C-alpha cells in the first residue's frame, strides 16, 4: 500500500505545472553551486571539529551548521533546508511535497539510480508566489556512520540524546539515502527566458527520429516510441534522464527488456497497460540507437 501511495503522490508532482525543464536550468546550476559551497564549508568545519572527537563534531552540526546556512542564504537568495524521512532535529521534518519527493528518491535508489541522479527541480506556488524548488539526495558515507550508523559508541549516543531527545537518524549503512537538501528561491521569468534561448540535451533527444512502432518481446505487444517520448516529457522528465534509464535498463547496443521499467521505477506514475508499453518503447529505442545524450 505504501508503494502505491508513493506512486500516486509523485505522479501528481511530476505532472504538476508543465514548466519546461530547460527554463529552470539556470536555477538548477545555481542551486548546485550553492550546495557545493555549503558542503565545502561544512566539511572544513567538521574536519576541524573531529580533531577534538565525535562529540565536538555533533556540536558543529547543532550550533554552527545553521549559522553557515543562514550566511549562504543571505549571499545567494536560496532558502536551504536539510530534511529526511528519519530526522535528528524535529525542525528538519519534510513537508508533504518534500516527503513525496524523498519517497521517490528512495524508490529510484532501489531501482538502481546513483545518488547524483536523485535530484529534482520544479516550479511551485508557495504562499501565492511562484517559487523554484530544488532537491538533491544526501547519501550516507563512511564518515557519517560514527553518528548515524548502526553501531554508535555509547558516549556518542549519550551526547546525541542530550541534544536531540527525539533522534531518529540512526541505523544507516553506507550508500543509504540519509536525507536531502531542499532549496527554495523566488522564480524570475527573465532568468527562465535566458535559459530557453540555449540548447539542451532534451532538445537533441526531442529531435531524434524514433521509429513509431517498437516490438516489446517480453510483453508480446508493440509500443509507440514517439508517443512514449511525449508521455516521458509530460510525466517523468523533471525527475529522470531518459538516456540514463535506457542504458541502465536495456544495456548497450543490444536492447532486451528486463522486466517492466514502470514496475521497477514505480515513481513515474504511468502504469496503465497502454501507457507503460509506449514508455518502454521510447527507452528501448534510445538504447538501440546507442544515444549518449
């Protein structure tokens, strides 16, 4: 039941406002640069703190991290949140939309997508203002396990519980999705217009001459690759790279369907029989073409 609910919620988000993804490209690049700076500053502070032990590093997360985020927010105009499905600080609980995207990240990770692919940029209405919302998953690294793993030293557990009596952010393993950065910025149509003037990988994919009919061996049916591309653009493009999925699920030059893409991903929401055949046909056509966009 949880899996079905996640599918419905994420489908509603992905199908939302129909904004051209390329129009948000400048914002996506900005958000990435903002996060890169945040990571660099936090890493420096954590490395310094770790010289005094894990307990001192916990204090950095508690007291210094919010100050660093606030300073970067002032300089960039992005509001920065760190959220998770299991949080240490109750203030970092996701709202409904953030939770839906976090669930889609989990599903996509289960389907084999790497952390660098687990991101989303979309336009939404926030208190009556058009706002860009960017999310990027936070993976668990080996260095995270001292405070967020399954075997935490007793003195560290005591220190965590003193600061965060409602802590839930433990039990992770390397590679798990521990949370996500959630960034917001007021949308500027002029910046979007600048982005539209440039070309994109999607422009090249959209210009491909795809065969209208593609045989789907496992299902015994024929899918329409052109219609599949349209469905992908409408429902999935904000969250997925078509070329990446085509290569991942169908391999290199020789494409072979390895189960339904819709069943594996659960998060793109087009699961009725007529539609998912067309989406599989689209991805299969990309794989056969050896497209590397």
